[in-house]
C-alpha cells in the first residue's frame, strides 16, 4: 500500500492502459496501491449502445463523471440520462447498469470507494475480446465482490 497523504500526479492521457470491457480503451488512473486502498479511478471509453449487465457491488460505492457523450443509467428501477458534465453516484448494494445512448463513443471517469475494482477490469482485459462467456464474466465479477443480477440496459429496456 502507498503512504497515506502522499501526493501523485497522473497527466492528461496518462494511466495504465488496458482494453476496456466493451472493447475500447480504459485507463487506470488511481488504484489501491496508490491511494492506500481508499479509492480506484478509471477513465473509460465505451462504444455506442454498449454497457455492462445489471450488477451490484457488495463493498464499493460507485461514481461516474461524464466527460463526453450521453449515458443512461438504471439504478434500482429508475432510469435517468447523464450528459457531459453530469455526476452520478450509486451506493453499494444498489442494482445498476449504464449504456452509451449516443452515436459515437462516450468517455467518462468511474470511481469506486474503497479501492479494489481495478482488479476486475485488469482480469477482464486479459480475456478474449470476442465471445466472453457470461459464466466467465460472472466468475470474474464474483471474485471482485460484484454480483451480476440481470441483463444490460440495452436488453432490459431497449431504446
């Protein structure tokens, strides 16, 4: 673990580059080792109409700041839109998912508190891009204290 209170800088465009879950790039900007376990920060790009399945984080609160594009979120049973400049918070234990509803890739910052979810993204990045079996995704998610509880928003609530 890093030393608490220690400062660090990740320059624009910097961070650990990994393939994102949706196939576009992701950057890990802050992780457990650099924040003494307090939070994880990632920058994601997600293609049009893409997004994760409905899921619950058992131990982390999750936050997003939309940099480019427009996303829609489902949290519990509510669906709402978030455009560039919007901030979204979802407390641990809340079923949620998101979808890029634009015609171009969206870009957003995603933060988890406490840290640790970066390991999920790193493990997903090691998987084949095409045809990731749902049971493999669920297994990786479970190891990261995440439960998949439903389909992506594109399937449960099509546009």
